C-alpha cells in the first residue's frame, strides 16, 4: 500500500470517529439523510478525488477512492449516501461537452453542486435495461421527458440526475440497446414542473425514491455525447462502480470480522470465551480468508483500471466475491453474537441489512455470473 493510501485511510478513519454507531443508528431509525457526514466528507475533499485537478478535484485514481469507501464501511458507517457523487460525474468527464464539464465539474469539486442520482432502473424493465420505457422526444431546442424510474437513490439530495431515456424505439435499432441516450438533468427548477420525486421506504436507510416525469422539458444541451449511444456511455462507467462497491463490501466484511473477533474473545459462556470453541473460531477464520481473497481481486481490478487496462472480468469478480464475503461475514457476526446481534445498539443488525444490498444492487450476483460465463468463459449466451 502506498504512503498516499495510508495517509488517506488515516484521515478517513479520523473523520469517521466523529460519526460513531450512535449517529448511524439515529439516522437509520429516523430514515434521515446523513447530511453532517456528507458535509464533512465533502469539506475534506474526499468526494472529489476522481475529478481532475484542472477542474478543482484531486485527480486521484480508483485505488484511492476505494480506500476512502472501504474505510468508511470498516468504521461502521455507510458510503451509500454519497458514493455516487464520486463516480457518476465520470460520464460527463468522458463524454460530455466542454461547456458541460466547465459548468458542472468545478461545482462538484467544491461541493457546491451535487450529481449523485442515477436514473436507470424502471419498475417494468428490471435488469433488462433495453426495455426501459422512459422517452426523450426532441421538440425544438428542448427534449420532453415522459416516464418513470424506480430505486433512484439520493434524488432528493442531488441537484442533477444522470438519466437514461429512449430517444428511438427498441425495434428501430440494430441491437436492443441502441436508441437510448443519457441526459444531465438539472432538477433544481423541475420539481412540480414535470418532475415528481417520491420517497421509497426500504429495508435500509438509502434515501431511495421513485421518480415520475410528466412532459418534463429540458434543454437539448442536456444531452451527453451523441443521441442513441447512451447505453455504451453507461457501460463505460460500470467497472469503476463495481470496483468501488466491492471496496465498500470489503470494508463491511472487515467490520463484521473485527466485531466478531473481539466479542468472541470477551464473551464467556460455560466459563470460557466462546472464541475458544472451534465452532465459533472457524467461521470467523473462514470469513477472514474470504474477505482477504476478495480484497486481492478488488486491488487487482483497481490497479488495472488506474493503469488504463481492460478490467471487466476483474471488476465483476471483485464485486461478486466482495458481496459474498461481506454477506457471509455478516451472518457469521450475527451468529457469533447470539441474541445480542439483534440488539440495535450493537449496530450488527443495521450493517447486516445494509450489506445485503451488495448481492442485488447495483448489479445482482446472477448477472455478474452471467457476464463471467459468457464474456470470460465463452459459454453460450443465455438471454
Ligand atoms: C436500495 C437500492 C438502491 C438502488 N439504487 C439505484 C439507483 O440509484 N439507480 C438505479 O437506476 N437503480 C438502483 N437500484 C436498482 C438496482 O440496480 C436493481 O434492483 C438491480 O439491478 C436488480 O434489478 P431488479 O430489481 O429490476 O431485478 P430483476 O431484473 O427484476 O431481477 C430479479 C431477480 O432475478 C434475477 N434474474 C433476472 N434475469 C435473470 C437471468 N436471465 N438469469 C438469472 N437470473 C436472473 C436477478 O439476478 C434478480 O435476482 C437500487 C436498488 C436498491 C434495492
């Protein structure tokens, strides 16, 4: 690990000390956005590490961004409230116009603007993104948006949304994913002007929403890149997202393992620490080995990404292994704590619910396995 990474990790750990379990429990109970935590991360510059220095960011890589998210999760917190502020801007950076970059990136880097809502999933299309129904129709110098998104996280805490919509019917394209476009939607003056956002209460405190577009008018200049190429632009950002989410899952796994290790050493039943029993030791040791293996794959994926090398298989495998490792560690930790694992004050039940998400979103385990089977192993396409 480079000294830079260690410095970053130490700073994140120090920041997270001001946001202990009690803070996260309160937010979880009240389903509140962790505004103070996000402000502190923003002010410390941690959310702008991937923005180039020329736009006011620190121009660091996915490895450094991973270190930040892992430490947040390892400290018992959750980066889900703001992690997208780090990476959604990548689509604008890679495919946006100079004007879009100039008007957005410095504001994101300073924390004045927020781009952390990503509108892809729809109620009826599911993982088959090619079947989204939200449309964007050109009308003079505007586009008119109609449709609905679901699970659009942080939409109520974001100034902009990156939106995927159809600009041409599925049937008109050579391939199912042709005809979709990506828009940078400025939501600030659109509420009740064609845009409705409804809170979606979920198993975890994730500030997620349903979003409805009813003849919402946006300037044609909101289009990113070329019309019809939106899905390709989306794919470009997926490796970064998978690597970063894997880092969060590894942070969770390490939190669960440490919590279990300490408790197993302290809790005495039948006059001896429960950790003296191999029935308790072995699951902790297994979870540790799984987490370390996942971390190696995550580090490999991040290094390849930062070197500009292809990393699709590694990014997907990192996400898969890390999500499995964190879930197994969560189950192990709960079992190690017995009944106390269910008590809110231990934070285990909260982290247990939170870490379960990684096996479903932003991409489900089955879909990652399908990618590996088809694109890495050359097995026949199944859908
Ligand atoms: C808390 C939360 C936050 C989210 N945030 C966002 C967000 O900010 N923006 C956004 O756009 N989306 C978001 N999502 C949506 C998320 O990306 C999707 O839920 C996820 O990709 C799975 O899609 P789905 O729910 O439509 O499942 P479906 O596509 O309906 O699939 C259901 C199950 O069937 C499996 N399955 C489907 N097809 C196949 C197949 N061919 N072979 C094998 N198995 C299959 C899937 O793996 C899954 O387990 C969020 C979801 C949650 C729960």
